C-alpha cells in the first residue's frame, strides 16, 4: 500500500499505477457483527462510536465487471456513520445480508465486518472488464448511490430503483479505508482546484441538498424563494445555504450557537435564527406540541425576511416537523430527507391541507443530480464545507463529534493522503476562486 501511496503522491502515470501489485488486505474503519448488541440498554447519546468502530486490516474484495477499485485518499464522516456505529435504528448487517442474497457479486458484501463510509476522493487503480468511461489513474470523487443498472426500475430516476442502496451504509467496502470497491457509475471527476480532503466531503451531503432544493424531483426552488434551513451550518445545511444563495433565493438559517450564527453570516446568509438563544419549546411535554411556540418562530421569520418561507429544508424530524409545517407559506413545500431527533412525526394536518402545503420526501440523489452538484463545485460556484480533518485512526472520535453535534460543516478524514493540502491539480483556478471561499468553514 505504501508503494501505491507514494506513486499517487508523486503523480505517477496510469502505466506506473497499473504495474503496482494490489495488496491482499487493506486498512479500513469497520464495525463488527458480533458487537451489534454492545450498546443494549444505553440511551442513544450514551452510545460511543469510539467503542464500536475498529481500525484494522481486512481482505481486499474481488472486483466485479462493472466496478472500479479506488485508492481512497480522503473520506468524510456522515451522519450515517453515526447510525452504523451505534447500531441505530437497526444494525446495518441486515442490509448486507439482504444484498448478499441478491447475486453472486452481492454475496461478497455479507461479511462479519462492515467497512463504513459513504464519501471519498481518490485514484482509480483497476477497473472491471465492463467499465467503459473510467481508467486506471483517473482522479475521482465518489457519490454513494449504489444502483443495479440491469434493473428496469432504475432507468427513470435511479433513486426509484427497487434495489437502490447507499454505498458504505447499505453496502460493504465503504470509503473510510485505504481502498474501496465501487460501481463505475458512482464515479465523478475530482474538482481540479481542491485538495483530496476538500474533494472528499461534498458528494453525500451536497448532492442530497441539490436534489432537495434544485431538482424537479423535490422542491425545484425558484429565484426569490424564501427557504428556511434547519441546521444551516451542518453537513446538509452548509450546502443548502450556498445552493439557495447561488440560485437567487433567500435563505433563513437556523443554528444553535453564536459561533454558528457568525459563520452563517460569513457565508452570506443574512437572516439567522439562533434556536438556543430564542429557546423555542415546540414540545411542552413529550406528547404535546405548543402552537404558541410555532407562532413565535413564524413571527421571527417574518421579522427577518418579511414573509413566510416557500420551502422548508427539513431533516431534524420529530422535534421540528410540527413547526416546519406551521411556518411554511400557503402552497409551499416542506422537503424532508431525515429525522435525526425521531422518525415518528406529528404535525397539525389542518395547517397542511387548509393552506395547500406539500410534504415532499427526498433521499440522496441520482447520478445526474450528483454529477450536477459536483460540476457546481468544480466550477467554484459551491464550496466545500470542510471544517476539520482527522486521521483514519481517529474515525471513532470524529464520529463521536458528529453524534454529539459538536462539529460544523463536514469532518474530513485522511486515508491514503499522508498529509493535508495535497491533490490540487489546478492551482491557478484555486487562486482565482480564492482560499477565503474554499476554506470558509475551516477552523
Ligand atoms: P449534521 O452535520 O449533524 O447537521 C445537522 C444539523 O441539524 C446540526 O448541525 C444541528 O444544527 C441541527 N439539528 C440537530 N438536531 C436538531 C434538533 N433537534 N432541532 C433542530 N436542529 C437540529 O448532519 P447532516 O449531515 O446535515 O445530516 C442531518 C440528517 O440528515 C441526519 O439524520 C442524516 O442521517 C440525514 N441525511 C439524510 C440523507 C438522505 O439522503 N436521506 C443525506 C444526508 C443526511 P444546530 O444545532 O446548529 O441547529
């Protein structure tokens, strides 16, 4: 692996990379099937990813004809890394076992260890015999939509495919490792002005935010739309704010500290609500929501931007959904992709139907949507929201930071990249776009 690392850092040719042997094992972050019950009886917040995430060597899987073997230079922590590591809402080994029953190639995934991670940047080392558009030496970023392209249901919007999965969450061989095996249709060109770690953090959260806001498959934001964004400096929110500004909308960002409020202003979001400072109590007890608090929240939004939101960018779920449905404008859309604070949702349906609001579901992004987001990043219209970088050995600690909501933006992870700052292919473009923009979330 050292030879592969040195060759990539030295910008070796495709021929040189093709001549290097692939090792039999590789370093990876994974959870173990035998640990699935280790947190039984503990509250969610007490479950510590540092206890469940292992860093060790695992066997390199065989490459299927439609796959590429990628040397992962960097990856990132996503909230699904948290879910896998605390075995909530269920153990991900069930996903792997189901995939294992689908085909001979699927059977490779049903192992007693699950290599996690749903983001990555790196270099293609080998391609399967059926891969046409990618070759050894290509520098890539990886999106996580894992789809069987021989399934007819995947050929309209591939997120509608009956067997659609998220790589590194519902499949094995994820990105938090020195190597990964991905389908060729997960590959995208690495943005040429970014480092490995800056290129590795965008695909999952950025593409999800793109589909939710920009795509016709969800809310299709128009110029001038007011968009309320929960968690506006988090992984999803940091891209959502940028997409709204880039598309001529008016973002209203919700955060939970003065530091995050300051960061939001820095990236150009003028309307900011600090939910902690305002002390909203949408739930007066675990079973009852308080409409007066929804009203107080709605009034604050009107004070800031003069009108109600056309779109609500929803993901906290149970804690916020009642308020989200209430404050959305007549005819507006609540677009939801998650439920971090609880998935059994309650809202007052009268506010939904009487004002003709829509709840729109959204989940990751199809290849076209992920590619469009990657293109915006490559053109310097949207920037990475990388705040901090961890070593692969410290994935447990990084995941804990995200679980405890102590982070901003995205946490990057160095895999084969020996240090930060490597991988920039076009320094002139980087200078034109500006370090201040590219590094706006850096701590
Ligand atoms: P993140 O980086 O942790 O950001 C989430 C933000 O939400 C936090 O920064 C926090 O901001 C805010 N938040 C958390 N709990 C809240 C609550 N109870 N009330 C209001 N705000 C709250 O996570 P992320 O990457 O953005 O992901 C967010 C959720 O979306 C996760 O559940 C994740 O699994 C899911 N997700 C789904 C998809 C998909 O394809 N379906 C894709 C990506 C992520 P403040 O504390 O500053 O308010």
